[in-house]
C-alpha cells in the first residue's frame, strides 16, 4: 500500500475541494469545490497520478478541463455509471449535467490554462430551493437523485431531463447524503434531522426510518455521505454515535438491524464509500474462497480508515492525512485506487494491491450472486422506460437462469460467421474490385503530349481482383459469396493483370506491343478482365442537361491498342478480341472470336465491328461489347446471333457489367448510368447521374451490380451507394466520414470480410471513448446496418446485426424499438393472412425461426421476462 498527495491537484490558493469522483473507465477523475469567484469543477488526467513517468512527461496533460459555470461553491460531482455524463450540484441551488463534446482544446480566459477536453453543460436543473449537497446516479443510470438543504430529495428522469419522477420530502432537516441500493430496489438518504430514511423505488414510499444511532448527533458536518455495499447487504451511515463516541452505523438489509458499527474515529464521520467490487480471497484451509466487501471512511479528525466486512478490525488507518476535515472519497472501478479530498484543498491517493485488498469477482460471478440472492440481474444500462418486474414469475425462466448459472457462459448468438482465417484483420480499407469487363492493359501509365510540348502523366492503378464463383455446372450459391456471378468483393491480395499495353501519347504512338499470356483458371463464372481505377473526367455538356462547369472525377479508360489480341476464358469457352485487325478503305475493323474450348485453333464463330472495342462482358448465354463510337452490341454466346439491335448512348463507356440474369449496367465517362434487361429486352434505368455522390475528395472506384441486380458504386474514400429501384434514389451503404458510422467500426471487424456489406465497410474507423456517447448513437448505427443488409440480401449479416441490435436494446432500450422488431418477426397472427408466404419470410428465411432465436436472448434477461412470456405465447398460438 502506498499513499501520497499530488501537489498539482488543487483549485488555486488551496481553496476547499468538497468532492472527488473517479471516472468508471479509470482514465480521469473530477473534483468540485470553490473557484476564483464561484464554483469550480476540474477534470484531471488520472494517469499522471498513479504513474510517475507520466507525471514527469510534460507532453502528457494533467488538467483536462476546467468548468466555472456554477455561480457558487460546488459541493458534489458524480459520474454516471456508464461514464458518458457528469452531474454536479452547488450552493447556487443548481444541478448541472455535463457531456464531453468534440470541440477540441480551448484556452481558459484570463488564466493561461488550456482545456484539452471540452465538457459542455447540456442540462441545468433548478427545482431546489436551497444548496445542493449530494447527488447519486441510479445503478441503471435511468434516474438521478439530488439532496438539498431545502429538506427534499428530487428524483430526476435521466432519460428526459429536466423531467422529475418524484419528490421525497419527509425529512425535516437538511439532506446531506444520498445512496442507491445496487440492485435498484431502494434509495437511502441521511439528514440533519437525525434520521436515515429508506425509500422504495417501486412507488417512492418510505420503507424504513432509522433514528436510534443518531439521537446524540449534532449538526457539525458539512456533508453526511452514506454508502450501500455492492452486494446490497449493508448500508453504512455517516456520523452516528455509540456510547458517546463517533461511529459509522452498519444497517443490515435483512430487517434493517442496527447492531453493528465501525468505531475508532475521534470525530464525526463525514463520508463513507464502498469499493464497487465484491472481493474474494483464497485461504489454504478452506475449500471455498471468502467473499466480502471493502469500505473506506473519512472523518473530521483528518483521517481515513479502510475496512473489510470479513474482518473485525480495520485493514488500515491513515491518521492526519489532511490538515482539515475529509469531505469525500472515491474508489476506482478496478478497486485498487482510492482518492480522498479535504477542506484544506488537497487530494490524497492511496494505492492497494490485490494481495492486500483481494481479487474482485467477475461480472458473471457478480450476476450469479445477484440472481441467487435477489433473483435479479445486475444490469446498469437496461432501459428505465420499461417498468419490468425483477421477481421470477415463470418456472421456464427460472430453469433458463439456472442453466446459464451452471454453464457460466453467455448465451450464444448462433450466427454463422466465416472461419477465422477468412477474416481480414487489416483495418485499412480495401474497396470492392473494379469493373472486370473493361479491356485495358496493365502496368503502364498514360502520357499525354500537349501542343505546347509539355507532358501530362496520369497515374493509374491497373491491377484488378478476379471474381470468385462456382463452376458453370454448379450454380449453388454459398453464404459467404455474392449470389450474382458478375458482382464480387475483393480479397486481401489482388492478382496481377495479364494484359500489357504501351504508353499512349498525342499523337498516339505504339511501342513494344506484346500479346497476352493465358494463365487464368477455367472455372470462372464471368469474364475476368483487368479493371482500371476511375480517376478523372472533364465533363462535357450532356444532352438534355445544363452544361457542367466543373471537373467530375471519372476517368475515360484507355483504348485497346490496335493489333493486340486480348484473350478471355469463360468456363470451357475462350473469347478473343482484336482491334484494328483488318484495314479497309474507310477505316479498320475489330473482331470478336468465340472458341469451343481453350485449345481450339479455329473459332466457333466470329463477328466484326466497325469501331474499336472498349469493354466486353459475358455470362452463360450472351456477350456484350461497347465501342468507341458509343454503341453497345449484344451477341448470343452459342451462335453469335444478335438478339437485339445495336444500342446508341450519349457518350463513351467507362464501365460495363453483365449479370447472369441478363442485366447490363453501363457507366459513361460523363457519370451517367444505363441499365437494360437484355433477356426481355427492356430498359430498366436511363441516364441516372452519379454526380451527387462525388462530394468531397472521393472519386469513383468501381461500378457493379449487387445480388438483386441493383447498381452499386463505391468511392475511393470508402463510401458505398446503391440505387434503389423502388425509391428511385441513391441509398447509402457505407460512409466512413459519418461520425455515427465510426461508433460501430470495431463491431464490423467481427464479421467475415468477404461478406457483401463487410467488404464495403473495411475502412470504417474504430472510435474510442464510446462510453461517453448516448446509447441512441450506437442504436442508430445498428439500425442502418440492418437496412443495408436487407438491400444487399445478405442473410448472414442481417442475422448478425439483428442479434447485436436486440442485445443492445435489452441492455439500453428503448422498449418500443424492441417490440417493433418482435412484432415484425411475429407478423400478423390472424387467420386471414397466415398463408401469405411473403409476410412470413425474410430473404427466404423463416421469420418464426428468427423470432425463436431472438426470444432465446430475451429469455436470459430477467427484467424482460414478461415481454418474453407475452411473445412466447403468441408464437405458440401462431405455430399451432
């Protein structure tokens, strides 16, 4: 054990510090007291307190933020259990709620100090008629209690500040201390009226009044901060008397007995604070470990004592630690650090080891204890708007709880995730592969000679990633691949392009023209051609649109050099394309040849076009080619016949995709999309612009079709969009620039990177300090993930995000969103619509089976047992 006082923790001129509280994550702590002309709150970095190297490092800030908003002395500061809010109360009769913002650092006017963090007052609660002396958050953070010299305790709705839940006003003296029962059933308050009162949270009525230990007490303390043990068995008061000596009275939960107390201090006890951990210690002579709690007591005699409930004597007594009365105490969440503040304006730190104080129980062990003793799960964050019972009402639920306790494992989500070795652990972004049908060579750059003699070199990424799919004969779709052969998602290492082309100059010259080697696999379900990164376009006037007076970041792809034959393989069929293969008086011809097998020397059929070919795509039944004259040609793969006439569009093609179902998607160099169904044949989309997507510095990276033949566009900055046929609008799938998306970046790493949505979201950032954000931020991200997986028809990902969302709602609410999910999976339960298959399935999976798995999660959460029972009965009725 070590104790010391960091001299730099003070409020200037050693003004009194009335309160101290360590953040739940242990990274910072807050102090409250007097400032220059009013109240002051300071948030400090906890690292330099416990680490001498950090303390000596001038680059590590010690003070994080100073807030002087209170008009009078600050008496109390308390972090919420989740850590995203800070509450303060002062002599100005106000309670203020603070939250961390992203405004960065700022200077403090007139002091020369710098606020590294910015904490903003988001709510001011002003219903008290006197000084606010104590504040306490409920275990679930749904309520906040404040006690005042106006003899009242106000219970605030923390979800809807400044709404009040209740006003407790039986005290006849100043309320100087408040504490919550850790299982949420009671709240206790201590007052100068020589009483300690215990109130029920179910109806806010008074449960018990304790007066006997306080009859000899006088109002000599500034505060009376009592505390409840983390196991809920003991309530320890401040400033009691026994035989004329000051004590801290121990009140047992069972029968509210008052036959024990902590003795030894020479003056009145001002504050009591239990370590939030239930501790255990192994003893050689006992088969089971001993479980106990740890309590620190501060007194007006300037000393602190630390007690264990398993010992009759204190673990340690630190005398004359301060020059004046001890006012507040705080434990770190790991239970090894203790901070105390005093009227003399200093803060002391005491450090323990686990050998000295014991080993804390894990959260599972802690939950097991609560469920065994109180039949109630310890959930800090479950939603307060849901007034669920904590008493086990269903034998089935009790059996489920027993099973969980025996297994001591969390309930599995039953989500089919890919093998670990398939998951890409690299957090850097790798976007979906470029369009595979553009016939451009690789490993060369474009060099343009201007009339002035200057050279303009356009760098390009010319490698691409081949699609992976099954053999033509085997058309079964795997869960970890895309259902349409043309659409694919990139792997971690792209394959090298097989096509080599010469540098292009103006005038264009050809150097070292070489033919293409054939080394691609036969089992490919779509034509594998190298792609090109779409970088830059100076957009011309588009017919029917106003002229565009800006650069659109789409690049016109390279021409295929004349005389070079490009070979592609599709299954057992070989396709060869040669530009400018025959000279004629009015120009030159380009040729497409189709061979029965890769070894055939003579083509099965061939055809000629009067313009150079730019892009080619193929599926099991047809070939589509686009040419330099802005035409698009379609051929039957077996015979070479034209099923539809030549199509003329307004500009050159930059990207061409063809799905197995005959849908053809074209992106022009001016940023317009066209889509046709060549099997019908009919037009699906016409002249849909991608310009609205090109905000910021992002450029088009790929254009392809999704599982339902919907157009998909990805940008170089990680954004991904799809065009909704129903909404006739672009729909966002991924946006790393959105702060909300950053909150779930770490969750996306847990999904196999080759799944459709996960492959688009590899660049999502992993945001830290999520505990400072409201629960609704994460819920917003999760719901957007569910809608995106619906659009992409990725059932594996849909189920994964659905289960995570349900878990989030069970912990943090709100109930209405959870009911919405359950109602959707349940579907209509009246007979007139039971036979409608479309209502009973999601992506060909049974909603009832999904509902059964979701209820399996709800079943493990004791506060939601009535909801589980309600939907379980409905499901049984519908199944029958």
